[in-house]
């Protein structure tokens, strides 16, 4: 390392370690005659100039004993939590979370990612870590305070922007296959490259991901999805073969098929572009998931028609139906968040169909009714779905989308369509005509709703009652006296 870089990292360490907590922990460790270091992600983030409230300490010997002594020093404002089964402890103090663990070495059985843990040295502990950039430590004992321990050139890898394992990557990924997902997640979050030998090991060990739970995979996917450029993560997952295992429906979109010299666009690459378009405009992670899945049904419904060419009829509806099984497999939430993504996937062709044709009030009212409070998110998704290389087509579609947005505002202000319920209820229809729950009741109620959405009558109680009586008369029904 040249002198300038050495000076730079020492300045960064000195500046961050001015916080009193580091001297306090180091002093406690000295009293217990323990070697102690801050380690892992916190050290990495010092050099990346990212702040963190979570600080991990590793000590040679019992981390729990150090944590208990630190909590006692901090006094009544500190909260101590001990996890004896894992040999760890946590101290919370004024918004900071201090994690303590004893140095250890690990070994793995082939069929499990749960390690056999033994007490170890600091060197053992750093060797067991996933990537070189996470395998650095800084001494907090009085002797050597602020000294960087960097056995695997993690600082140099940070400077080069490289994700690399400290030891043999085949062993690293076979022992704990989740680290393959973490490599891609870190590369995505930090904008780093995965070292070629490390990436090749991911390809060789990709099938080991099958022993990882859906929850752990989903957690890494969520972190990828929240990153600034999430497409990078999904592109890496596809190129190493992991995507085909964890999200085969998405991997199936990859590639272009040609018949009679006519090919369709690569729907996987299109999806990644739409995802990044959305990510550039909103932090709403579930809208980002909708972007990722908006064309998920295309691989299933793709057909060649001699008269038309490639078709993807009803891929929106197919994609909507596919989502529950995908969410269930990935252990994503089976609640309103699933319903939200389903709604956007199922409706994403509707605004596009509008702007390709004449924008009628009736069609806009129906779109507003079906989308409800999610109409703005749906419109954003659809605008981000415009990835044509034809600038004239893009200009025309965006102009028409602006028209649709204006009509949405105008019609909502005038007709109050968003999330509306027909002004006349089913109970009132039954009472008016002396009916029991039956098909005629539903038919009348649906006719009122359609009349409002089509602009035949206003969204008004008196107008709805008048229309109800007229509709019932055509069905041979009369009000009871």
C-alpha cells in the first residue's frame, strides 16, 4: 500500500474512533485482559464513509463477559441482551447497538449451513468471514488502539471495488451457500465487481442454494431490490445460474426467439430496464417488485401467429395469477402487499391500451375505479414500461399518458370514482322490489355501477335511484307498495 493510501485510511480510522464508546470498550477489554477489536461491516463502512449505528466487536475469549462489563460501565441507560446459545450479547445505548462475540473457528457438515463452532483466535475469526472487505478489524485495546488488521487485503479490494472471498471460494460457498447471494447483494449495493475466481465458484456451487430457506433468500433479494440500481443484482443472478433456481419464472424471460426472420425483444432485459426506471423514481419497494414481475406471464403465453407474429395475449392476467405461488415459495408476505403487486401486474396493460387508442372518459373512469388509490403507482409503472428505441413513439406515448393523467384528475374531481360504491346498495334494491338475495339484485346493482362508469348517469343517489327503477321496469319488476 502506498504512503498516501496508508495516510488516508489512518485518518479515516482516527476520525471515526474518536467516539467515546471505542475507548470505553477497549478499556473494559484491558481490565479483563482480553484482546478486542471492532470488526466486519463497521470497519468496511469507515472506509466507504458510511455511518452505522451497529458496531460489532470480537474478543479473544467470552464476548458475553465483555458485554456485561461494558453495560455495567455505561450504567442505567444501557440495555443488555445475552444470547448464550450463540455466545453473543448486545448492548443498546443512546441509539447505538453494540454486538459482542468471542473469536471462533467454524466447520460445516455438507447438508447444513449451520456451523460447528469452537473457540478460536482473532486470525481464525477473520478467516471464517465471507468477503475480504468484511474481514478487516481495528484494535480497540490501549496498546495498538486504531491499528488496522487486514490479513486478506480487504482495504485494497475496497479501493479496487472487488468482492472476493478470503479463502478458497468453493469452500466458502459450499459451506454457506447464502454467501453466494450476499456476494451479489454487496456487488449491487456497492457497485462493485465480483472477482472472476469468486464468480466462477458461484457458478460451480449454484445448486447448493437449494439448502437455503426461502426467508433468507428473500431477505437478500429485498436488499438487492432496495439498492440504487437493482437490475445489476438480477443480471448477476441470471448470469451465474442462481436466478433459474430461485426465480425460474423470471429467468424464462431471457433470450430472443426468431421465426421467419422475426424475433421478439428480450423480455428479461426489458424487465430490468423497467425496474431501474422505477427505482430511479421511487423507493417504494413493492412498486419495484411489481416492475420486476410485470411481464412475468410472457414466457408462459408466448405464441407465434403466422398472420401477426409473436403474441403475448393476456400475459398481464397470467402474471397476476402466478404471483401467489412465487410469493409463497420465496416466503414474501401473503397479505395486502401481494394484492398490491398483483393489482399493478394485472392492470399494467390498461393505461398502455388507453394511450394507444382514443382516450375516452368511460375507459378512464373504469381504470380509476379498478386501480383505486393505487392509480398513481400504476401510471408511474406504465410510463416506466416505455422502453422503445423509437423516440417518436416514446414522445407520443408520454404525451398521451399526460392526457390520461389530466383526465384522471378531472374525472375524480367531478365524479368521485376512486374506490366508489354504487349509491344504491343491494339491501335497498331488495327492499324496493321485495326481492331476496338473487341474480336480479346483482344485475341491477351492476347496471347502476356500469351506468356511472360509462357516464350515463352521475355518481349521485337520486340519479342512481331513477336509473334503478328504469332498469327494473325492463326486467318486469315493480316497487312493492
